[in-house]
C-alpha cells in the first residue's frame, strides 16, 4: 500500500484575499500565487515551504471550535520575536473553543506558549485576519 508522503495543501476561507496575502507574506514569508483571471479570481494560493494553503473568498466564513492547522517552526524564539515585532497576539488559549482553565493550565505557566509533557514540543496559537486558527509547533531536535 502506498503511504502518505506529506500534506500538499489545505483549503480554508478568507473574506479579503489582499489582506490575507499580505498577512501570510509578512508573518510567514509565504509566496502568494493568484489562480484565475483578474475578473475571475477563483483562488488565492499561498506557499509556505512545501505546503500550500488555498483560500476561497467568502463573505460569510464558517468558524468551528478547535478547527485549526499547525505549522512546524525551525527557530522558536526567533518566530515569537517576529510575532511580537509585528504586534500579533498569540497564546495557549487563543481561538474559538480554546478558552478555559484546563487550557490555561496546560503546558506550564506562560499564557502565551506551552510545552507538551509527552514530547517536550513548544506550542502556541494565533489567528489570521479571517479568524483561521494556526498552531505553531516546534519539536525538539
């Protein structure tokens, strides 16, 4: 049986493709690719490393609790400093369905980031301008 090699892309929603493109370029150094014509812009594709995110524009996005995607970060401290410089909020309880004392106590006392006991990985959450939740993760070497 053939096995999965990697995640190729994800499909999520945006209410403003230009704002979304700028945000992903600034935060993650992503490369944006427009698909379709000027009059029929069907999809914004953003490349981050080997993964693509495909954004479909909608005026009424769906936000479901705990739905998110995660990206692995090479240099944890550098990424958090970058987010701080951009003024982007992040934390262990950020995003729909993540509030509550259980989540606040998980992973240590720092409300902005946690460490998982089972593997020592760092984690935190942030939201893009459309409310899509992104988990940042760094696993120990």
